[in-house]
């Protein structure tokens, strides 16, 4: 391409990267907000954490399957409209979440009691399933868009930048929903019926607390009755703006804005002109019968076990086993995410700058760091200074988020841009099976054997993940059939 085209290509490349980052972060606004509503729902309606845990494990599996289905679809559809469809449905579902108590009251003719609560749980379960099916419309089209705009030799660096969207979205929604739960809702401290209801619903929680802390907990719930509804409605309002932003900002491929496709990579099929049979044969070769893709999927399973163990159980473990306050435990996990962003950016840059795009080598080094710092964290006594605990867990996050980002990059490069989303869909489906281990599994282990065995299992999983990645050490950097050294778009 000539100088003017190269300049326009660079503009659209970064517009696509930044646009998909913002768009995907907003998907998190209408997905990760549910966990912040749980304390309010428990206090007001007595819905147990076991019930929520079963639902969340189920929807985690559904989300993994959805990433696979939408991965296959993304390779054959317009990325912009694929994202818009998914985010639109998730927005409507979150509005319905906020109206859950109203809908249940309408269906049962009561605003409390066993029938009302059962209906509310079923309604939330159905809505969570729908939400997570369409949440799968987030990553796959983003992956398709980026692989069409970024050449393979730059993909690790730029995809690592893009992957910060996960943590940015999770961080912002945590701050937003935390504020919502503490500053909205109705003050019902003068209502004896509501006070008795909340005291009954939270008895198992408050009996383990200091009396003063228990009173503060109950009063906080009474002062913010119904705040959980706004953790759905406000993110949904932001998501509406996000839908408009995606429509205005994104375009599907370079060809759709009058630019040539990336040079220097040939995928056997000409984009947009292959038959269905040809495309299916291509997917079989590059994805479904490709041992590299399945090895990456297995490795990602073990990476996600460790990641979800920290995110799902970190606050509870830090309070129960290390004596941290709820606030300090929350900040420790938040800083784990922030260090993860730094780690993934550095991992991507190292892969492209020093390892010729062989990101699997970076992943091996990173997993060794994860094992080291998780083991060190496990070995420290309960009396360890909280700041030291925070720094060691942050270091584990720094190393963990490299593989979390780069495994998808490796898959995209080996499946080629033609099948990148399908490959990542397969990996996503396998990786989200990890919720069975990190969710129900670790919950059972902690209840029956203690946190010590949770950490031993985490470390073992990380070691297995490292060994799987080590088998790919000498694998080439991508699966393209390269033309003669044609210059790649910069």
C-alpha cells in the first residue's frame, strides 16, 4: 500500500483497537455487576450463597459454550453488528434484572415469602443464562476485528494492550457498583418489619461477626434497601451509550473502508469468496484437527483455574485465613488486577520484540513466576504484614495475566485470521469448564479440608499448565503460508 493508504490504515487500526477495548469493557458492565447485587439480595430475600454459587457455576459453563458458538459465527459475520446484537440483548436483560422483584410480585401476587423468592431465583437463573449466552458476542467479534487489522508479528503486543479491557471493565464496574450499593436505595431503618426480615436473612452471617460489626452490617443493609436494582439499571444505561459508540466507531475489515487487506499472510482461502464446504474444511484443518489449538485450550484451562480461584475466593480467603479487613481484601484483589494489566502489556511486548512472536515461550516463563509467587504466598504465616501479602499476590497477578492474554494470540496466529475467532471459541469453551474446579470444587475443598488444600491444588494446576505450554516451546510463531517477504502493514 502507498504512504497515504498506510497512514489511513494505521488510523483505522488504532480506532479498531481502542473502539473494541471500550466496547468489550462495557460488556463487563452488564456481566460482572451481578456479584455486587448478591449481598443486597441475600439481606432482603434470604437467597443463600449456595444457590448463587450453583447458578454462577452453571452460567460460567454456558458462557464458555457461548464463546465457542459465537467464535464460529464471528468468523462468518460482521464484527460490529455481532457486538451490537450481543450488547443490546445484555442491556435489556439487565433492565429486567433490576425489575426482578417487580416481575416476581406480579407473577405471584406477593412481595415476599417462599413462593415469591422461588420465583425470583428462577427468574434470575433464566436471565443469567440468556445474559451469558449473549455475553459470548463480546470477545469473538473483537478478536475477528483485530486479526483483520493487525499483522501477526504485531499481534502479541497489540492484543496485550487490548486485553487490558478485561481488567479495566472489571475495575470500573467494581468501583461503580460499590458506590451504588453504598449510596442508593431506600432508608428503612425505621421499619420494624424490614429490620426483622433482614436480621433473619443474615443471621448465619452476623453470628460469626463481632456484635458491633454485625450491627453496622445490618444497619447498612437497612439504609440501602433496593440498592441492588440500581447495580443493574445504571450499567444498562451506560451500555446503551456503548451500543451507539460501537455503531459509530467500528468497521468490519480494511476492505470495508476502501483499504487493502493485510499483506504478507496467505490463508489458502480468499476472504469472503470461499464456499461453505471449503470453509468447513479449513476449520477442520486449522482448528478442530489442529493439536496446537487443543494443547492451548488445555493450558488455558489451568491458567483460568488459578485466575478464578483468586478472583472468586480471594476476598473470602484473605478475611478468613489472613485476618484482613473486607476493605483491605478488596484492594488486594483489585491491585492483583492492576498488576495483571502491567504484566500482560510487558509479556506481549517481550514476545514480539525479543522472541519473534513465539508467545508460548513467554507463557512458560510467566507460569514459572505464577508458581513461585503463589507458593510464596501460601508459605507465609497468617501473621504476615498485609502489605507484604498484597505485594506477593500482585506479583502473582503480574505473571498470570501474560498467559491469560497470550494464549488467545497464539491461537489466532496459528488458526490464521480466517479462523481466529473459532479457535478462540474452542479455547474459551474449554477454559470456562475451569469454573467447576475453581467454583464448586474449591468451595467443597475449603469447606471440608481447609484453605491449605485449595492452595496446594492451585499450585498443582499451575505446574500442569506450565508443562503443557512447555511442549510448545519450539513451535513456529504462526500458521500462515507466507508469501515472499512482502512488507506487513504498519
